[in-house]
């Protein structure tokens, strides 16, 4: 037999359970919202990194290497002309030293040119890999957003 006191106690327990459930759902909702915000932020960051690589980092690096190649080629041409001029004069010690210096600079320029051409080739060869790596980061972030958005 229920007494009015036990009925009140039962109603109080039911109300407390409802409040507790509501608080848990609110906490889970806030946690889910925080998780969603973090996933969207990670997705946006991955997309920005990909876009910056494609539109800024890679083109600028390639442009920089191309400019260095052009400058080095001009230096090589200059050293070749100097050497040709110095070789016309034979026997002078001063000319000999300048000729040796020009030959040394020509060799240094050739080595620099080889390195720059190799660097340019590597940039071009690995562009697709770098882009794919960044695209995979975007895909992973997109998948994380989709997982969070799907009903649990």
C-alpha cells in the first residue's frame, strides 16, 4: 500500500531521473557539438593547406628555381666570354690569374646549374605525391566530419 509520502517520494525520484537524463543528453550534445566543431576545423585546415600548396608554395618555389637557373646561365655565359677574351692574351701573369679565376667560376656555375636543374626536376616529379598526400589529409578530415554527422 502506498502512502502519500511514498507516492511523493516516487514522483520526486522520477523527476530526478528525468532531470539527470536531460543533463546527460545536454552534456552529450555539447560534447558532440565540440567534436563537430573540431572536425570541421580540421577539414578546413586540410583544405587550406592543399590550396596553399597548389596555388602558392609550389608555384613560388618553381619560379624561384627557374629564376636561379636563368641567373646561373647568364653567369656561365659571362664566364665563357671572359675566358675567350683572356685566352687571346698569352704570357701575362695578371691575365693568367684572371683566366684561372674565370675558369674556376665557370666550374662552380656548372655545378650550381646541375643542382638547380636537379632540384627543379625533383619538384616536378614529386608534385603529384605532395598533392596526393595533402588530398588524403582532406579526405581523412572529410571522413571524420561524416562519421560525426551520422546518427549514432
